[in-house]
């Protein structure tokens, strides 16, 4: 079996965003995908807390590492609730979805 020990790669997301927001059109495109980025961020944190690699999650879900990579890429893939539930279970979590009333201005 492959070495499935999680080894995080250092990344300063705030620094990355600050630099990227200086590019024309980035802020609008990023803001349009806010919900997707929030979901992906939660997925990555859950996988990190579980100490799992993409390979390990894929093995637990009965899929491939490339499928997990696509799943963890905001804006490129719209996973079903069933897939999100399987991912959550694979990283030792449960999926919760809620609808929140919009703020009126």
C-alpha cells in the first residue's frame, strides 16, 4: 500500500489573494465563486484535520485521486449532495446543509 501520510504544503492564502486581487477581473470572478470557495475550504480543512491525503480519501470513497482533486477545485466541478456526503464520511465528518434567509438592505 502507498504511503498515505499527510504532508501539508505551506501556503499563505491571504497573501495569495492580496496579490491576485490586483489583477484585472480577478475580484469579480473570485466573488462570484464565494460559496464554492467556502465549501472547498471546509473540505480541505476537514481532510487536513483527518490527516489524510487525496489518495487516502479516494481509497475510502472508492474513487481516484484525480476525482478528489477535481472535487477540491472550486469552480471546476459541481458535486452532488451524495458525493459531498461520501467525502464528509471519508474524512470523518457529516455533511450539514442549511438555507439562511437573505439579508435585506
